[in-house]
C-alpha cells in the first residue's frame, strides 16, 4: 500500500510505500510526521544527484526548521523506467559529494 505518490521534479511518479515508511520511522524516528517535507523535497528539491555507486537518486532540500534543527532532508530514491520508489529518508547536516553526479539544481549544489 502507498502512503503517497507524487510527481518528482524529474517528472517521475515516485511512491512511498507503507513498508518503506515503517523502515524510515524505525531507523529515523525524527522523520515521524514529516511526510509533507518528504513530498515537498521530491517535488521541489534544491538539487538532485545520482549516486553512481548504488544507482540511486538523492533528492535534497534544506529546511530552516526540522525536529532536529536546521538540516537538509535527503530522500534516497530508486528510479525505474518512468517511476520510482523511496528507499529511505533522513535529515543531514552535510552532503557528501563523492561519487555523485548532479542531475538537477547544479547552482544550489555548487553552493554547498
């Protein structure tokens, strides 16, 4: 069952399943009640990078306020043909750039 389904900035239908949502909440309890931020990050991220190592896409958006202070929401997504699904999501202070290729929002990415 899907928690939500939305169209990402890369024009892909991305779904968050209840299985993955439970995984996220168990591993990252600060994400509880943050579904609006997840959806907003997929629809309107600051940037998106492709992680070549594991063939995933990382959607990132900075938030001035989160349950754990000012942080970036980072959502790891697996793209299929025209759609995809959320693998995990969490808040981070810093973005690792190694092994990543910018596919959207190069200017915001370069300002990190």
